[in-house]
C-alpha cells in the first residue's frame, strides 16, 4: 500500500498542512498512519476522501455536512447527500443568475451613459422612486465618498455572499448645506440597488449631466447654475441635492471620460 507524507499531499492538492491538520482534528480526514515521531502518512483511501472534500467545498458545502457524510456512509446517506448537493447547486445557479443580471444592467447603464450629449443643459425630469443602500456619514471629498461606498459594498456583499458591483454610486448634500453653498459637505452616500434599505423619493428634479473630472470647482459652477435656474423659474428645492457618478474611476482612468449627473428635487 502506497503511503504519502503530509507534505506530499499538501503539494499535490495545493492545500496547506494546517488545513490538513484541521481536517484531521475535526475528524473528516484521518491519516492512515501516524508514526511515533509524529509523521503522518496518507493512503489512497485518504486521497479519495480529499478529492470528495475538495469537490464538496467547491460547492460551498460546510465541513459539518461533509463530516456527517464521510463518517459511516451508507446508500441512504449518499442519496440524501446527493439531494443536498443538488439543492446547493440550484442556489448557486440562482445566485449566478442574479450576478449576471446585475452585470448586464451595469453594461446597459454604461452604454446608455456614453450617449449623453455635452451640452450641459438643465432639464426638468420626473424620476420614480429608487431603492439604494445608503449610509449617513458626513464626508468632504470624492475619496471620502469612495471609502464609504467601499464600506457599503463590503457590508452588503458579506450579507449576500457576493462580490458583484451593486449599482450606480452617489452622494447627497443636505438642503441646508446646499442653500449655503457648502457643496463639499456630503451628508450621506448611497449605491442604487433594487434590494437597498433606503428609498430615494420620486418627484420632479432639475437635472444636469457633465463630462470631465468632477472636481469641486466644476461642481460648484454647475450647482450655482442650477440654483439660478430654480430662482428664475420660481421653483423651490424640496430635498437633498443628489450626485450620481455615472462613469468615474471605476470604469476609466481618463478624467475626460468621467460623467456626473446632478439632480435637485423641486416643487412649483
């Protein structure tokens, strides 16, 4: 009977020795022989078991379930375990389909964004309510906003066991700061997503999109234009100013390709 040292098994399967020792500790992969000097040797039976463990871990099946299966196996247990594998695969298929849908939606959004003109006109638009993952935290720069977005992604992806981009990024300036011209004080940051925990209200918005780096000088210039537009048309601001980063550093390294949309809710 051919025996393999623990180091050989580790290299063969690219699994750390610590992981193999952990498998031994929890009882799912016992060495065939443990010599007096502590050296561990594995037979072809353990190689087979390790193949099973690796395949099941790939499916995301927990170590406790694997241990229950490998200890005192029977036909009935094998059939039940196959049902567990099929259920796990079905869940993964659903998750992958959700990820696929979100990636396709992002592609559609990016392609639509590239069709924006560069006239930078202010338009009045009715925007339906939108769901978003939102966190209230005062920040004062684009990089601070990006950090909060990363925190939101990390939290949400951990809950959903996913790493997909959640949606369009944005931030809001509260009514008071906007009217005072404090355009670099952001009250909260959000990521648009239909599963979000917050709702951006529906309503009429004064909207303006512009290409190029969204530095504070450019933001201030366009916000002042929107303020003047509201005054000229006797429109009253009714909520936070919204910035949505349609295209930014996450899609391109060229600042000239950045596309930002400003949205100010108003009532007549």
